[in-house]
C-alpha cells in the first residue's frame, strides 16, 4: 500500500464519525473498499447528467450494509465532476409529497445542504447565485448592455417552466440587492430559493412575487434549480435522498401511495430524459423495494418499471437498470477496510500502526465467532468496535491487543424498520381513545372523568370492564 499522509482534519472527521456509527463527510476515499462495479455505474450516471441527460438510481442494501456511505461517496464524486449536490434524509416530517408542509420541509433541508466542490459542507446557495450574477456582469460588460437585461435574457427560458417566472423575478431581485448594496434584499432572495417562506404575503412584501415554494411544487422547483445551476456554470444537479424506508413505514396508505406516485413521476421523467442535467440517488432497504403490501412493489406501475432483469441470474449482473442492489462486502474487502482504518489511525504512517496484521485477522475471527458472517455483511457495529479498540490502544501505550480482544462485545445488527408498526388504536390520541391511560367509564363520577382526582387511578380487575360499552 502506498503511504499517503492523511491530514489531521480528515483523520479526526473519519474517526469521530465512525465511533458514533455515522458516515464521515470527509475522507471517504481513505476507507472506500469493494463495490467497484456499483461505483462505476454511478460515475457513468454523473457523466450523463453533466452531458445534459438525466438519471435515477435506487441504491438498495440491507440495514447497516453501507448505503449511506455509498451515497456520500457518489455525492463527493459528483462534486469533483462540477455538479451541484443536495442531500437529505427522509423522516416523518420530510416527505416527497404532502399537504401539511412536509414536502416543503424536505426541500428546505435539501437546499440547506446544497454543496459544490468549493463548499462541500453545504450552504452554497448564496455563492451559486453570486456566480450567476458575476457571469452576467461580465457578459454585460463585454456586450455593452445592462446587467439586468442580460440576466432577464438568460432566465427567459425558465419562464416556460412551472414556477419559472417567479424564480426569474427572485434572481432579478438578488441582482438589484447586489447592485444597490441591499444585503436584506439579497438575503430575502436566498431565503425564497431555499423554500423558507411559509406565506405568500411575506414573499410578496419582501420580493414582489406571488408564489412560494410549497408542497405542491416541490419537484418542479428541483427541475428549475437544475437548469439554473447550469446557467451558473455548473454541470448539473444531483439529488441524494436517504432513509426512504420512512415512506414504507407510513401507516396511512393514501399518503404512502401519494409519495409513490411522486416517485413514479420522477422515475418517468428521468428514464424519458425530460429532466435535463438532473439526477436522483435514492437509498432504501430491500423491504422498502420488494414488499408487495407496503413497499414500492405495492404500486403496480413502479413494480413493472423496477423489476429486475430476469436474465441476471446465476452470477450474471446488470448495472444498467434503475435498481442497484449493493453487494455485500466480502471477507477480503472487510480485511482491507480494517487495514485502512488502522492506516487512518496512524495518519498514513505505516511505522505508527497500533496493531500488526495478525491482530486484524484475530479480530475478524473473534467477530465471526460472536455474530457469524453478519459481521462483514452489515459492518457498522464491527467497524465501531474496531475503532474503539484502536482508540484504547492509542491512549494506553502499555496495553496489549491480545488482552483487549476478548472484551470486544458484538451483537447482530437488527433493523428497526422491520419492527411491528403501531396499530390504529395505538396511533390514536389519548383523548380519542376511551381505553387509553386515564380514561374512565361513563358510570364514574364527573370529577374522575375530568381528571380532577388528585391520586393516580388504581388498577382494576378485568371483570370490571366486561360490561363496558361506548
């Protein structure tokens, strides 16, 4: 292995993240192993987006198998190819489709994490707009026309798209703030682009536009943003969405199907090439994809489009479809990963390695005896314990790794997404459920029914509820 010095900032970012069980935002290249074919397929997608095409991939892998790390790696590759990237995790408060502000919340989170090669940690919206304005000023100076006329001329093609007119007006407002030194106007324009206005009245008062980014135009605004970043000199926009299993966990089938309908719309646009310079990478578990009751396969149109190639069997693979099944790491890949972690701990200096090669082999044998092959197929817990082991050896120079190895405790990863979903009765509020804690029968006194008793209610025999009626 060629010795490569690892900067302290990258070293600390990697180790702190792995010890917490999360994906590091820096230095992924120092610990990337395996999945070369999957990475190449995504690199081809990035190149297609940069050439004006579109792409969509569903990165499907077991819980703890490294989907999030894979998405972060693809994101860093896209930024190296001069793409703008946005990324967010779905949650109960962030969805692709909603009527209560959850889709706008997802858009706001995406724009908060908007990143470029110069600003890889997010917050790049202001610099992207500034770059567009600077290029317009240069073009205006060369042509002898006004900057605002150049801006409006360049943004005229956006006016044909849904929401494009107000989008162009907001960019023009940013230019006026730039020209007049009005920092508040520039800030208001960036806030609108990030979807931070919740009422049309506030947006009209600040910027003179009649619309805002809300649940109804979530996807249309992403298409506008992809066109705009190309005008600003970038190659396209890559949207990385993780934890799509939160859609699978929605108890309301109508809300779940509405989100799947949005995914279908995005999928159709991407496969037909009607969304130029725009790509999506969506991370989820096999159950999110394959479950015919709650997963994507429960939606017939998605099942037909995402069905696997029937010829890709018996060791044959196909990486050209929209579904990318992340292969499990082999034991050889995992051994290489642990050696790279040892190298990160030593800041790239082989002479500073804390444990010899036989320690890595012994650690893997210990893990195999504890949890079986799952230790390298879902490696999050195993990696965390190995980093903890190296941390103890680093801070206690006299400690022997052979004595510490037996103290490593591992348990198999369990997927919380497969736990039983709450029943309808459990999801009801205490007020709506007459049998919830503190509820009483109609025969009880009014003071008890209204919760005025100063003592906690005593437990009653089941026989007292046999004649209970609503």
